[in-house]
C-alpha cells in the first residue's frame, strides 16, 4: 500500500502549476491543420510580480509539442532564483517524451523521461542518484509504482478536454517527472464570475476546478516530523472561452504555499494556424 506523504508537496505543487498552465494551454488551440500558440502568464504574490511563465505550443490533430520557460523575477528572483525549461511531446493526451532543465536556488536539475506501455523510463537524470550533496538526495521511486503514469502536461490536457466536453473537473492521475510520483486530483467547484485584475484583461464567467497533489513516492528527504503533518496545499484553476473561436483556456490559477498564495494571470496570447 502506498504511504501518502504531505511533507514535500510545495515542489510537487509547483510542477502541477506549470503542468496546469501548459496542459490547459494545449487544449485551447484548434485542430485544423497545425496550430502554433504562444501564451504568457505572470505570477503575483501580495500584488507583486514574482514569476514569468512563457509557453510555446505546436499542435496537430494527433501530436503536441510544448516548450515552457519560467523564471522568478524582481527582488523575489534575487533571493529565490529559479530558471527552468520544460518540454513535452505526445500523441492525443498520451505522453511520449518529457524533459526538464535548469536550476533553482543554485541547484542544477536535468531529467529526460520516455513514456510508453508500462512504466516510464528515466534515460537521463542529473545530478544522479545518490547525489553527493545531501540537499539534492531524493528518495527512490520503485518502477512498479509508476505503471501507466503520465507527465503533468498530459494529465492536465486530459483534464481540460474533459472540462470542455462535460463542464466537470472530476479526475485523478498519477504523474511522474523522473524524481517524484504524485497523485493529482481535481474536483468541480461552482462557476465563478471573474473581474479584470492585475495585467489580465479577462473578465466574465469561468469554470472553476479545485486540485490537490499528494506525494506518493520520491521527493526530497523528509524534514522533521512537524512538517509531515502540514495539510497539502490546494490549487484553483479558472477556465473560460477566449478569442473569436471561443477556445477554452486557463485564464487564472492560484495555489497556497506555507508563505502565502501565488496567483498566475493570462496576460498575452497569440495563435497562428497553418
């Protein structure tokens, strides 16, 4: 039986956030021929911009190819530097290849994961296990637990398509990024009327999903027992039709952390169809 652990969920929820943004962005593009979509989100804490999030997506009826670049900004970026690039490819909503590169607070991280039938295969991981620096030591993830797992982008792409088809968010998936296996769950909340806020000009009625991520295996070595008892952070995603074609896009996402709430707003969107 899996032992569910809540003590390392902040890094897991950060991955869920970029997975939500990218996956929901994928669903927003049309399927006539090839579509290239560029989206930009800005993250705010206490009204101050702290993170920039850019997405480049190429998609056809059968394939998707996503590139993500995100980094902390301003004074927050000076004290908490994060600069990472993520890419994912797949067919339909099934992943084929996932890669993450970059650094956070001076720690370099790189991983390539191949998905297919059965358990995903980690073909490259840096720093390797076991790491020399105890801060970088992650707990091992038994391959048997990752059977039929997907990456965060494919999981949230499936969620967004479900919302577009049914208006409901209820969904569960096991997601794997090479070092952590997380149980991602989403439930439906009442639709909500949003007002234009910060740099986002969107206002109107939006579907609302509530999501949580529970660490099943992997992740950083456990902190003191007191941190284990913290409740898992909760995230919220607002989804609404945007543009002349009424594509369903993520217009806002927020999640709680021990230091406060981080909210992302969609502030730029460009779509090209070929």
